[in-house]
C-alpha cells in the first residue's frame, strides 16, 4: 500500500497548489454535476444577503437609528457608542450560534438548521419594530439577530465548502460570503430613500452637539423599515433554505488519518495567534461600519452622497473576500494576511486625513476611495480565515472550529465599543485603530506555516506507532457512538 494514498480527505493543499489552471472538475468535490454545484454555491451565498443587510446595510441608517433613540430619550441625548454596542451584540450572538450550529450539525441536517435559523431571524426582525425605541431592547434584539444569523452563516459555509475541492477553499470562502457583503449595494440606498426621501440634513443636538435628524417625517419611518425588511428577507431566505444540503457524493477513502479534534486546537500556538489577529482586525471594520458616515458628515454636507458611498462599499466588501481568499490559495496564510493588515491601516489613516484637504470635492473623493479600500481589505479576513482554519486544524467539525475562532469577532467588537466610550475624539480613535492594524500585521509574521495538516498527516504515516491509521468505517461508527475507535497497525 502506498502510504501517501492514506492521506486524510480533510487535509488541505500546500501553498501554491491552487495556481494551476482553474477547471470546473478541479473545483467540485466528488462526482457531481456542474449545474448542481453552481446552484448550491449560489444558494449558500444569496441566502446571506438579508444577514448582510443587518450587519452592513444598516450602516447607512445608523444616523437615523441614533436620532430615533435620541428622540425617545427623556434627556434627548444618547451616547454614540450605543451603536457599537449593538454591533457587538450582533457579533457575539453570531459567534455563539456558529459554535452551536457546528454541534447541531452532528445531530440534525443542515437544511433543518438553516430553516430554523431563517424563521427565527425574520421573526426577530419584525419584533425590532417595538424594540428600536430603547437602547437596551435594541441591543437585545441585535443579539438575537446575530444568533439566528449565525446559524444560517455557519451552515452555508459548511455546505458550500463540502462541495468544493480543498485547493480552492480560500476563494470559495470568499464566494460563499459574497452575498453577505454585497447586500449593502442595494439595501443601503433603498433604506435611505425610504427613511429620508427628501434628503434632509442633520442638525446639531442642542444638548450634546451631536448631529441628529429631528424631522418627524424621517423619525416616524424608522420602525416601519424593520417590517419591510423582514418581508424582503423572508421572500429570499425561505425558498433557498431547502437547497442547503451537504454534498452527498464525497468519495470516502479506505483509510484515513486522524484529524485535529476541537480540543487539540487549543494546544497549538497558531490558534491563539489567529484568534488575536482576527479580533484586532475587527476594530477597523467596526469603526468603518459604525462611524465612517458620521465622520464624513463633519465635512461633507450631502447626506445622499454619503449614503451612496456607504452603499457602494458593499461592492468592495464582496470583491475583497474572494480576492484575498485566492491569495491564500496561491501563497498561504502569512504574507497575504500581513499585506491585508497593513493596507487596512493605511486606508483608515487616509480616510481621517481627507478632512484636512481644502476643497470639499477633493475631501469627498479621498474619503470615498479610502473607505472603499478599507472595506476591500477588512473583509478579506472572511476569505482567508475559514481556509486557514481548515489548513491548520482540518475539515472535521469545521463549523465548531471556525465558530470558536469567530468568537474573536465579538471580542474585537466589544473592544471597539470600549475604544469609542473612552476615546471620544476622532484623532486618537483613528490612530489607535491604525496601531492595532500594525500589531496584527506583525502577529501574522509569527504564524508558523511550514507545518500544515498535510505535514501532520505525512508525519503520522511515517510513524511506526500502532495508532497511526484508522479504518474509515470504524471512524464513522465512532462518530455515531456505536463502537470505540480501534487502532490499526501499518501493513507496510
């Protein structure tokens, strides 16, 4: 028996293996039809559009939502950090749900998990009509929205990657989340046109000096927007939820090598490095998502222009994911991740400096380019990280492993909320975020990428220990709790 034929099916590529000519047959895992592959991948991506509308599309209505909270407050004021706490709650719920979804996948089908998440997600959107009048209730609603969204997000990734070959996990991690990022392209302008059709400009709050909308015609439309969005979301998600089924035709080798279990992941230093990088890289995205438009309003008077700019961020949000994922497929983790972190820091800094140019048109142009560039770089994390998790820790229980890594997004969002609470001025806030980008870039250079799950498999195969190999049927039965795993000696 050739030992290399025993490599685990979850072992991933070596950097550079994805550089060959791309063919459909190379992308698809198993003997499946091209049409079925395309339909499944598109379904996994499109079903995330409403979720992206909550996460990114609502960026354009943050000023309106903040103004609505101020109008309902007895003191007629609310701290701007309340917006970032809502975002933190959303990501916390999403991370918890991704881990939960990974465990549920062991007992239930991905279709059942997805449809359950879709139903709860849209019910919660309807309830936001009542909860948007107070900060606490709105934070709780965002937490529930994140949890239900996380169930949908993790199943779409698990299903999509089960249909794609290991050499293309990076680019397809980006493609699968493309709908998530692209949603704000059309959702943000539609939300702005509905809430503020007359393009009213914000005015300074007499209490704290923050820019808010005081027009009743604008404020009265804010709660009804959640009802309209829930109807739109249900129309898209419910039919697609029935199509999210894992690849039933994955060929199983006769012999496989043990993969990293979830608990073993905590013993590896690269887990903590990836977790910290992912957390730090959330800060610039949280800043751009929550405060870019508010900062732009301090020197750009056209609110509709800012809404269009933030809406088109979705294009670069979507394009950045497969682009950086492809760089991972081509060059590995370390250097694409380093380039991503440094590029993000430079873009954030330029967005701040754009205010100090003399002509407003020039200010608006540089601000637009730097914000788009920030999104293009920041969201590349979602193309690199899923593939990196598989590369370092194996594909088995991917939903749980990636969900644990994704908890860093909640940690980063909470850290961002603390930043904005204790750093109320724009300059120190921006400089601190740029500093975190530099730190995460330096951490990426510490990743030891010379040993991947491929190398661990080969090391086991070259080891004469009796527990190196396991029979695949017994491995599957162990997962079902039927028998204990039996070690098989190397027959060579």
